[in-house]
């Protein structure tokens, strides 16, 4: 029986009483009967009414939000627990955490405790400590749960909330390197000023654009990674080069040669491939040509095979190409060639090296017609005992390390080859000296010789270096091997004394 029902019953009785008052005055027996009924109903219902008034309502407990979001560096998160549907008596509730993607005591501190509500209290708070780590990571989550209660309180459904920690750490800036190169006319070899150089990342998204300076040069500072460089200029066909940027390193590209629109069409490319160890021509090699510089994947534009004189010839549409060279008993190699419509471009030569042992390094230098004599120099590994292998001291032989100048070319083109066997700890340094112009203090002949250095180790081409263009100097320090770590240097300076190269 509810208070509401009791009220209506007694109201009904009261109305009956007043409505029949006159009748009751004349009918005493009926009046006595009605009063008896009233007393009986009251006797039965009043205890229930009193009981309803005395029932306590301790309430329902619930976290104030179903979801929380907190920045990692906030320090703490304040969480509120609300008490609704009554506040009678003293009650308590236990709270704790449950990890989801966040890690306890790494992303936030362990959560556990009790909240005590006094009679009439409707809200309480507790704090969660968030750990500000330095890791770069995405949003991470964990649960806050209400569990056991005291004092008759109940829990809302669901009895938990999700907390999301939002990371405030930023990725470290990508390490950067520099790419330098030149754009030139494929026929006259003259520098092209104001050529557009577009750079695309590995997803083929353009990342920057520069123009060449008065010397046809460009310089790009880029995050380490792989890129495609596309050079273009009105009146010329565009050409591309693939390059890998190494952090904190200057990388020098081979010049990109643009063919005038008037000279489009098929042209003839030819040259000779020689053995880097002996200097002799190699027959039976296959050259696979792909459009663009340093392009080793994708469709072929044509193939050629070297004859008994090591010579190859092929007709190609005008442009820049990468020729990948393969043959039994030799490590894969490559050369960059240029085709000009209606023209035979010869002396586009290359070298291949026989297979090496895993702890052998071979360094092969090639260049153009001028200057006639470039010399290879290898020094190492330490201090006063540092050896110096070059044309005047062609071998170094110990129980542990051997180095030798295999070929010394004095009549242009190369190859000039040095082999290093079983290198130990220390610093090994390889340089190219312009012997022809050694007494000059202004020559750029070495820089503009088309010199290229290929470095092989074991069964791999380890690196390829192109001389910095339009730079004065007679000594090109190409790279070092520092306790087994390969370190590009790519610096030009002047030096007149070949025997003194070991000091650099």
C-alpha cells in the first residue's frame, strides 16, 4: 500500500463522511458503523504509511563521465563519482584501473582506493597520476572502474569510464642531407641557367622546386630518403635522376644533360667495357638500358652485348639512360649514358670487376678525356705507420692487410683501380689527385672531368661517387673507412705533391 493510495482512500472516506452528514445525524446506527469502518481502515493503513516514511535511500553511484581525455603532460586527472537517487546514510565504493592500450606505471600510475560518502554527501573525487614520458606514440587508453560498495549503495551500469591519454611528444625532426648537381646542354655541355628542378618523394609527391644558378648548379637540403629529381627548361626535353639522400652528408649527382627539342629522335650510343682488374676489354657482357639516371627497375629501353673488343653499340631515343652491366664471373655494374637524336655519342665507357671475397674492397675510378692523368691514392690505417698506395708505391703487404694499385692509367678515361684486402681497424682514406694540373691553384679540370668512383665489397656495389662540379681543386678526397664504417667525404682542395697525399 503506497502513501498515494492511502491518501485517496482516506479522502474517499472523508468525502463519504461529509456527504452523508445529515443522514448520519438522523441515523445514529449508520454513523456508528461508518466511524467503525474509518477506525478499522486507519488501524490497518497507518503502520504501512509509517514504514514507507522510514525506508532509507543510500543512492546509486556512477562516474561523472563515460569518457575522459587527458593530455600526457597534464600531471593528474581529477575524476568525480556522483551519488544519485538518494543520499541516506554512510556509504563507500572501491575504485581501480584496468589497462587497455596504455601501460600501468609507464603511461599512468596504478589506481586503487576507496571513497567514503557521509550521510547527505552526493559527490566525491579522486586523482589519477598521468606519466609524461618522452616516447612518440599515439593515443592510449585504460578503464577506471567502480566495484565493491558498502552501506547499501548500488552501481550504475556500466560501472566504468574510458580514459584516453593524448601524447604530447613530437617526432624528432628528420635528419637531413644535401644533394648538389648541375643541369647542362647535352650537345654543347654548357651550363643551363634558370632550369627548373622539381623534387618528388618516394610516393611521387612533389616536395620542393628550385632553379639552377648562373653556373647551372642546384643545391637541395632534404630529409634522408629516396627522391626523384626532374630537370626541365623551355626548349629542352625534361630528364630525371633518382638519388638517395644520406643524413648529414653532401651527395653530388652526375650532371643531368637536357637534349634540345630540335635534336629529339634516335641517336647512337657506344663505348667499351673493360675489366677493372686488368684493363682488358670484356666480351659477352649484357647492357640493359633504362630511361633516367640511376634507374635500375622498370621497363627496359633496349639491350646491347659487348663484342670481342668489349665494345657495345645501341640506338636509343634521345635522353639520359642508366646502363646496367652484367656478365658471368663479374659483379653487376652500371654507367650513365646520353643519347642525342641523329648523333653518334661514343666513348661512353664502363668497367666491370671480377667477383670479390667478402672482406675485399675494390675501388674503380673512371673519367672523361680531360685531364689525361688522374691518380688514385689509398692511405691507412694509423699514425706514423700509415701506408700510402699510389703510382709510386703500388703495393702494401702485411700478414693481415694487403693493398695494391692494380691499374695506373695515364691516358684518360681509366680505369684506375685499387684493391684492399682484409682491412683492419683504423682510418682508410681514398683520394683522387689531378696529376696533370697538380701545380695549378685555380683549376676546375678534376671537378669537371666526369670522374666517377665505384666502390665494391664482396658481392655488392657499396657506393658510387661523382666529382663535385664547377669546383676548384686538384685533390678530391672521396671517402674514408673508419673502423669499418663507410664515411663519404667529397671534398676538393689543392695539392701539388703526390707523395704528400697521405697527410690529408
